[in-house]
C-alpha cells in the first residue's frame, strides 16, 4: 500500500546536483511506502510510475521540465494514481509539481522547497519581470494551499512567512545536508588525469564545482573568469590555477582556468583531494549551497561570498572565509600564504558539517517528525506497514 505519493519533475536516478541529492535523501527518510512519479527510467530503489512525457528533454533558457505536470497526459496520470493508491500524503519536490492538484483533493499536501523560487527568479530577471510575477503568484498559491512547507534555511522560512503570509507553525526548516565521510582518506576517489596534474603543477589549486546550466553558477563563473583569475594572474603570474568541474562554460576562458567538464563522483572526489582551496563566489539565488557542504566534508578550506554562505550556520574566520567579490583575490592570497590557518579553518569546517549537516542529523529527523502526522515512519527511515 502506498503511504506517500512523491511528485518530481526531475529524474532522480543520477543525483549529481544538490537538488536531486536532497530529494533522494527525502525519499530515504520516508522509506519503503513511497510511490514516486518522475520522468524517465524507474528509480532503482523506489516504486516508480514514469510520466507520459518529459518536457525537460529540451532545455532552452529554462528547464522546461518544470512544466511536466501541466501536460494533460501527465496530469491525468497523477489523478489516476491518487484514485488507485489513495496515499496518506502527497509530497511535492517543487512548486511546479502542484499543477495536477489544482482540483480539490482531501489528501494532505506537503511541499519540500529547495529555495524561495520567486526570490531567485526575481534576482535573475528583476522583481517586476512578467516571469517573476508568474512564479510569485504560483508559489503563493502552492504554499498557501499546502498543509506544510519545508524550507532549507531560517532565511527561506522567514521569506515564506513574510512574502506569502504562511503561518509560522506551517513552515519547518529541514536543512540541506550531505553524507559526511569520516575521513578524506576514506573517500573513494581516483587520481586526476595526468594532463590536468601537469597544468596544476607548482601552483595553488583552486576548485569551483557547479553545473553551467544553473544561472547562479554561470554568474559565479563569469566573476571568476573575468575578474578574479585575471587579477590573480596579473599580480602573481603562474601561481594560481582554477579547476572548473560540472560543465563547459561558453565563451573565451582565461588561460589560468582549467575546465574539466562533467566528471563522475569518484573523479570529482579526486579533484577535491587535489584542491588547496574551494570557492563559492555566488551572488544570486535562494536556498543554501550544497557545494559548500561538499567542500567542507572533504576537509577543504572554503572561500565564499555572503550570498554563497547565506542560510548556513558557518562563521567567518572560524570555519569559512566570507568575502565580497572585490575582496576575493586578497582572501585567496592571504590564505595561500598561511597554510596553517587554512588547515585549521578546513578542520573546523569539517567539524561543522559533520555535527550539523549530515543528512541523518539535519533534514531527515525534521521530515520524519512532520510527515509522522500522516505516516507511520520509524527512526531508520522505513515506513511501517
């Protein structure tokens, strides 16, 4: 018997991005009573009903997969699942998954919000842009209809309450997390290719991880490519190299930048081990950055903008270095010249992430506590029959 129907416009089978990792952690927290509705191939762990059509196969400007549940055949599929399975609760992994539920259902609806979407879109296009208005109105409708909303930070929770008048007791913080390894030496990885090792030889290796299909990552890369790395190269020729993992940026790339494209998990961990510092010069977006947690979990020093560190319980000078974009270069140089301090910050960052941001201590207890109103969830993430 299905106890939770989970609707996702993403295919969750290869969770490389932070958002997909979060949804998979949510599924694990709910456990075996899940029926998952997603595009593409069935999930390897959970009962899956594939969508009839995936609009996200074509990505132009935006991910059109966000409208998957508006497609009549997909909406009809969801209605049929509700009638057949009679779930105890419906879990939305995005506001856009609400589309089939515009018709009234008595089944409780829970939204797991990765960000405050209208805030992120407003930063990208402007608060008065028609698309921002559309997103804000839709998001308001969904969060006001939902029986409960999970936000990923206190910042986002406050925004839901302020922007949409959602009662405080209806919004819980389920922080983003990561599966924290006990030691960097215990992380399964492979050495980076020799051609890239040669490019990094005798230099301070910087690392930025982020898919170029995501606007905040593209904007961060633009800052690295047009401002930060040129300034470092001008002042300290040949001393710094930046590795970009996650995609191939468009346009001309500064010679001090090494683009390795998308890599598998083992090779990504190899680049993490090789890095001297990890960077998060994020200037737009909402939610919290899982890449920072991944950096910290690998015991790597993190330098981030205030926006990049937003919503995380980190503290400048204690477990992270927070710098405005115009001070990023100075922070990199200062930490490169003080390796003892860099190591101490990295160790404290690891301590923070292991104590507060492992999935098992961050989001999963919150998800289970709230969903326990409608589900019989045990403490190990399985649903009792």
